[in-house]
């Protein structure tokens, strides 16, 4: 097995480092299981970062995964709620219960959503577009709108939360209010609707 130093990411700009971290990637060798096209979908992952990662993989005799998107290749059949169940089983309490509550809320708002694992985190797709997701971390939980422009549209309502451009952080023991989740999903659905016109 290769050392962590040998599998460290090359020097990348801060947005690319944050994108990899938010998606759960901590070692270069993990990217050999991800298609380049999936990686480019991460907010903050630009052409320069992709080139640097491709070269770093090549130097170690590795490459991006070809063909099947990472979300499907790594996590079985897309749309399997059992994959989300498995993710949640790995989360310690009280975070698990908090995320289970968020999951129920999301499904109440978009009952036809397909539950998948995308970029190693639970996500919800509507008509093939990812509109919401969540992730667990040691000291916080994150709501993921799968867009870098949703949170900024609700900035006034989110000023009491810590966040990045594409991740809303909330306490492990306090679910997000349903009214807020409804607004977050409404903004994302509006974005998806505009793209499909």
C-alpha cells in the first residue's frame, strides 16, 4: 500500500482543494475510481486542477476511471435507498438521527426524488438532476444543494449558519427547519427548470 505522502494531492488552488474535501476525497489514489467528467462537475474544480490531478495520477501509474460515472460505479445501482441507509449507519449519534430527519424532510418536499449516492454522499435526484444532498463530518453536518449559487440566493435567511459557496453547515444535534429546506430545494428546482428549457 502506498504512503499518504505518496498519495497526497498536488498543489491545487483553494476552491479545488475544498471541492475535493467536500466530496470526501482525501488521497490521490481515490480519484482513480472517479471519471474525469464526474470530477469536473464538482464546484470549484477547474481545468487547471484537473490537469494537475491527471498529471499526478499519471506519475504514479494511475488515471481517472473511464466510462461509468463514479456515483454509479462505486455505489451500485443509482436510486437505491439502501445505499443511503448504509451511509447513515456509519454516522454517529446524534448526527445520524439529525440526518434521518433531514432525509424525511427532503422526501416530504420532493416525494418523487430518487435517492442515490453521489460523490460518496447521499443525494436526491428529480428528473435526473441532483437537487439536494447531505454529508456528515466530525463537528458538523452539511446540506448540499449541488449548486454553487443556491445558498447565495438565500443569504439573508442563512446568515446564522456557517457555509461555503456550496455547503450549508449545521449542528449535529439540530435538524434544519423544514421551511428552510423547502426554500433551498425550490431555488435548486428553479435552476434545474431553467436549464432544461
